[in-house]
C-alpha cells in the first residue's frame, strides 16, 4: 500500500464520519419533532376561559423586534469590513441578547402570560 493512498483513506474518514453523524442527528431531530407533535395532539384542549391568546400588543412587539433585527442585519451588511471577534464584541452581543430576552419576558409577564 502506497503512503499517499493511506493518507487519502484517513483524509476521507472524517468526512464519512461527519456525514454519518449528521444523518443520525437529522434522524434524531425528526424523532423529537414527531414526539412533540404526538404529545401536543394527545393533550386535551383546555376550556376557553383558561386559554390566553396573543393579541394586537403582542403582534406589535413581534413586528418591532423583527424590524429591529432586520435593521441590524442591513446595517451590518452595508457597513465596511466585518468586525473582529474580540471579548468586547462578544460581551456587547451577550448584553444585547440578555436585554432582548428580558424585555420579552417582562412584557409577557405584564400581559399575564
């Protein structure tokens, strides 16, 4: 067996292994979604007095969040070179994420969800 064919065989192994891993991951995710669908369809429907529905205020907040993130994405794509990954950028991203999640949680708690 030549040495270059041996390296080629070892080079292909990670690719095959990753493909098998991704296929198993895909099948596991399908199983999870099917299980969730079965569990949700098996639930008894609650009475109309117990259910809360999203209304116009929630739709306005959702539209505002979509518009905000759309503007962020557009401004990031139009601006100059991409930002370097640094601790300062990661911290800013974390703070933005925490702020958005806390504002959504606070809004939903104030609305009674």
